[in-house]
């Protein structure tokens, strides 16, 4: 099992943003985390990849690398695509001497091919469309062959076809590297095309756990409100 979260709690300024949640993601499984703005989705990802510390509980991940694909591609503007993708291989102490430059070139071109962008090694981020930048940021995230991949709103702001492309990559990565993945998303297509299971957060707690089909059946007040995007229901927007 690749990610196990047990009784996780995180408080910001006296407010429990994550309140005693537990869930598991197996190898080769994609878990979608959904929920309204401010429900704690990004916080969960940041806790899992160690960007921020948690107060209580436990996070167990299997050996290997964790990759995070950020909402905004966060590529280095001054580096070309090849240098962006190979960044970790050049800069990380444990990886720096592991590959020759020829091997790195080969790895970069393989990863680019995997995201459908063969041959764009020497382009700069500013020369690419938003969707292409996102796919390059995927390639950069998977360059270390992570067995755990966290995606924060990977399809937000993309046109429907680019969204489908990204969704297909997420699923193909699950097959190709048997990764355990978590996809934070608001987008229904991303949930139905990628997720094996879904959890919904509200006020730092899990208020629904099930398959995408179960989510769409709207059998609980929470799933009904989420799927119909209704203002009426058990979930209230805070701070808006
Ligand atoms: N570093 C921080 N310091 C203080 N409060 C924070 C911090 N990070 C997040 N929060 C608060 O925690 C809550 C959850 O934030 P989070 O970013 O996890 O929400 P989210 O579910 O990802 O929302 P969105 O859908 O808008 O991205 C929010 O109320 C936010 O203000
Ligand atoms: Mg967020």
C-alpha cells in the first residue's frame, strides 16, 4: 500500500483545517479528493509530500519518491524543456552522479514521449501553450519514477480537449508506473475519467467516500449538493 493517512490533524491559527481524517491509496490506484474551496484539499497534499508539518496522526508512504504536480505548472522560465525535466537529476544530491548526460537525454526524451510531446527539448516554457506546459510539468514530476504522485487541480483552467489529454496521462501513468495517485479536482470529467475512488472533504472531515458512480448517484445530502453544485445543502461556503 502506498499512501496511508491515519487520524491526520492540522490546525492553522486555532482552526482545525484537517480534523482527524484517515484514508488509504493503494499502488496502481487513483483517489480523487473533492470538496468546496477551503475544505482542506491542497493542505492534505502538502501534508503528504512534507511541504508543511502536521499536528497529529500519521502518514505512511512506501519507499520511493513522491512527486507533486502543482496547479500552475511552475516551470523554470529561464530553462528549456530538457533542463526543466532533468532538473532533479542534475540537482538532487542522491541522483546527481547516477546518470551520464547521454542517459539523461534519453530519459528526458522518453518522458516527453510519454506525455505526447516528443522532440520539444529545446523549447522554452514561454513558447508553449498552457496545456503543453502542464504536460511538461508532468514529465518533470515523473522523471524520478515516483511511486506516489499528487496532482493539485491538474485540469483547472484547461479547455475540454486538453483536460481529456491530461486525464488520459494520469491514467496511463498509473498503468505504466503502478503509481498510487491522488488527484485534487473540481472537475467532474477528471473525477469520472481518472478516479477509482473519491473522498469528499468538508470542514476538514471526510463526508463521503465511494466510487465516482456512487458520487454521481447523489444518494446523500453531500453528494447531491456537490454534484448539482447547489448553494442549498449541508455544506456552507466560508469566508466568501
Ligand atoms: N499556510 C496557511 N496558513 C493559514 N491558513 C491556511 C494556510 N494554508 C491553508 N490555510 C487555510 O486552510 C483552509 C484550507 O485551505 P486549502 O488550501 O487546503 O483549501 P482547498 O480545499 O485546497 O481550497 P481550493 O479549492 O480553493 O483550492 C483554508 O481556510 C485556508 O485559508
Ligand atoms: Mg486548493
